[in-house]
C-alpha cells in the first residue's frame, strides 16, 4: 500500500524502487534538479514520475495519488539524484563532507554520471542565457502556443532583445501573456498554482518591472 493511493498498486514497489515495464532492458534516465538544493520529489510528483497528485482530494488525511499516463517511467528506469550534499535524501557521515559549492557539486555529479553511464541526454538544462531563453520562444511556437509572426518579431533574439524595437517588445509581451499560466516544465499539465508566475522563474525577459 502507498499512502494516498486507493487500493493495491498496479506496479511493483520495493523499498523506494517502483518497477514498470521491462527494467532490465529499458534505458537509464538520470534526473537532476536545480535550485541548488531542491528535492527531486518535486520532479517525481509534478514532472516525470509515475504518480500525479489529485489536488484537493485526500485519502486517510493524505493527498490522493493517481497513475500518470505520461510518466517517463514508461520509457526507462529513472534515477532521481538529489544534490548537493544534504539535499533531501542526499547525506554524508562526516562534517567535512557537509560543505559544498557550485564547483564541488558539479564535480560530484559528473563523477556519479561517469562512473556508470556511457551516454546521456540533457532535459531542461541550464546552459547559457541566450540559448535557453531563445529556445523557449521556438518551443512555444512549435507547440502552437504562439503565432509565427509573434515568434519572428525579434528576429530570433529574445534574451538580448532591442528595447527600441517596439514590434519585438510587443511580441515578447504577447508571448508572456499566452504562457503566463502554463507549467513550462510540462505544458500539457495544469499549473498547480495560478498565482505563481512561472515564467519569471525561468525567463530573464520577465525578471521584474525594471528589466527594460
């Protein structure tokens, strides 16, 4: 039994492992989370995990769960890596190891990946401002969230947009209006909290009124 799930699980559950499909043959997916210091439980329940939380519904005082038909567990085995040290389930047995930094955390994560993983894909990575921000507009267009004219308004340069280009500024405002209530980590899922401006968290174009 799993708290919040009505009845026996239709999947195999063993001490923190949830087995789906053919785990021996499926590819391995390693999921990292930002922050730094954010728990991967967020990804497990709100992004790619096997369960979805039913908002406002409780079973025995616990938020109800349901299987997610779009879970990445249908594609492969997932390792949710918590980091840096002492983030959620990440722990250490020495005081010295409790210290962390961006450089050390990146080095430890790379060491973890290199030990057992030969190839890997990057999902929602933080690379550079121009690439990340510009790609979001292209993605919004490809997913039919904005029109082609809106996408082309800034000549594909949104991160360092020319503030004197009124057509471009209007296009950026149009994009923000269309996606402000969409969960950008999973656009087919509803935004859990409509009061949270998700775009400000991921798009430097909308980081405060003084941006322009």
